[in-house]
């Protein structure tokens, strides 16, 4: 029977690599669900839209001590490989000479000073990011909170040969045989690392979890107070959908039991793709800014042998993502936002777009580094007045701008001014001189390499 030997070999491979037994068990359950034919797809007719949600704009700061019960957890396992880097994405410069990690640390320290809160910052690292990240954090001796490590490690699972469901072999580069099991691993990793127990022992009842590349995801004391006051076990920050929504997951209510759930693009059947893109019907979109009651999480994990069975996401890729001719593989993943379906009383909170500004491409990075954004005294990074609701759309030719070093070569004196821009589309090889200004909607096409003179105004 297909899969029987594959699972055994995958488990042996994980144990040989030193993976925790609970991580092995989580993978085995996902594998068994795959072989058992469990559909990873969620049909639109199984769902109904969320009728309404609380809004951040209506909340007050409430109890002064609420923030002292919160820990900040940032997902930091990613390498900026899509931008051509081999190091932690969080160590890439975000703006004004500061990396994402530096700004996150400074935001956290500023919040501690303002509210008198302990507010530990904890990173979920991978083996690939841990050493460099901890070396960077050594510059901040004030950051550690007594009794708590600065990080914990996510697990790694084998990629599976798409035809045989055996662990794939790739001796040219063995590291490519492995993949993280999606950011849904954060919950199990918290427990098996001992971090969850350590936080609870020191009186931290809640955690805010978000991605390290989203500088808008600051720890808002109004949300902390809401969780304490209403005893909310799980809260997802969501933005109102726009026409730009293509792949982001949306929140819906399951007809069968009324539970809130998250549906990602990879979980949508082909016949429902048009429905998935209907941002007016599926109004609330996940930001991956999540707040969780750690006691409720611990109870859920204890009841399930350390494994949260989140909806399965089966990603079909090649073992070497840079080589489309390499062996086709399956990667078994889960999304951390999917945990919203596990908790009675889970809530959605509508937040402004300023809290959702992830940097996934150099297009995003150009906007973040431009004068559309500013860094406040408390190191929050937010759009300038008047641009919070509508940032400029940027699309740079990937042939010349996708990789970070090539991108920076074409902006040697920094980004152009975008504060009056609606859109900037660049087709071809264009180098921007100092002080270039973009106004309105601009499209540049350069059949030959082009250098814009300093001070050029594009409109």
C-alpha cells in the first residue's frame, strides 16, 4: 500500500536528524491524513461570510497592567532566498540603516518604557537563522527577560516524492530534502521547546504572534486589554479586503458548526477560485497578526498529545525550487491562523492596513524604504499622513530588480520620492539617480539600460 513504508522511513529520517518526538508525531498525523484521502480543500458552499467584527478604532487601553501579561513572538525562520540572500530575512535593511530585527527590538523596548511592562520578545528561529540572529541580538543587552531564552526552534520535516510518498533524496544538496511544516508549527514548537511552560510560569498569559517582515505588527495595548477583559482565547487581526487580494487567506464561518475558520488559496477548489477572489463577500482577510491565550493553548495541546491538527495544506513543488526539472515533491504544511477554528469564543478584530505591511518582494521593500513611510519616536513604522489607506502600487521588472543586490545597484542613492505617486511600473533596466520624484501613475519602459538624472521628476 502506497505510503506505508514512506511514513516509516520519514519518521526514521526525522529521528536520525534529532527532531523532537512530538514533531515526528505531528508529521505522522499529517501524513496519515494525506494517505487517507482527507481533502485539504474547503468549498465555498460549506462556508458563510463573517457578518461583523470588533474594530480596533473603537477600543480603549483599558487595564494598565494588561500589557505586562503579554509576550511578543516573531516568526524568524525565513531566509530571503526569493531576494537572493542566504541569511535571515529579518537582518536585511528595512529603512534608515536599520534592519527589520533592529526596529522590532527598538519598538519592544520603547513599549516597555512607556507602559512599565516586561514584554519579552521571543523569536521562532530555524537552524538556518538562529546563529546569525542571536549574534545580532547580542547588541541589545537590555532585551532579555530573566528566565526566558530569546528564541526557540521550529521543526523540519522531509519533503515527499510526489509519486511514491517516500522521503525525497537529493544528494547534490541534502538540505533541500527538508522543509518547515508551515508557520502552524509555532504552537507545537512553543510546547516542545519548553517556551510555553516558561512563559506561563512567569505570569505571561497571552502571546502576540506575527511575522518578522511585518513592521506594522506592533503590540497594541488596546488589544491586550480586550483579551484580558473579555477572556478571548484566540484573536485574529483582519483587514477589510480590497481588489488587490489574490492569495491572502480570508476568514469565514463554517456552516456545519458556526466556527470561524481560515481559508487559504491553496485550500480552494478550482471551481471556487472566482468565489475566493470575491473580496466583497469574504470581507475579512488574515494579517497573520494573532493573539492567543497561552493557558487555552496549553490545554488544547495537552489534550492532543502536543499536536494541533490544523487543516492540511499540501504544497506541490520541486525538490529544488530553483530547478523546475527536479523531482516533484509534496510539502505538508499548516497555517497558524487556522487555529482560529479550534477555540470556542475566538474573535476577529478589524484593524487598519497600517498593521499589515509585509515585505515579500523588492517591490514592497522600495515602498517601505521610500518617503511614503516614516519612523516615529517610538520606532513604529507607519505611512505618512494621507497615505495610510492607499499606498503606491510598485511593480519592478523581476529580470533586473528581483534580487536584492541588483535592486540596490539600481537605487544607489536611495529610493525615489513616492509620496505623490499612485503607481510605478518599471519594464527594463533603469537606474535611479538621487532625488528622483514620482508623481501620479508612471510606467517606464527601457529597451536599453537607462539612467535617470538626479532630480528627475516623473509624472
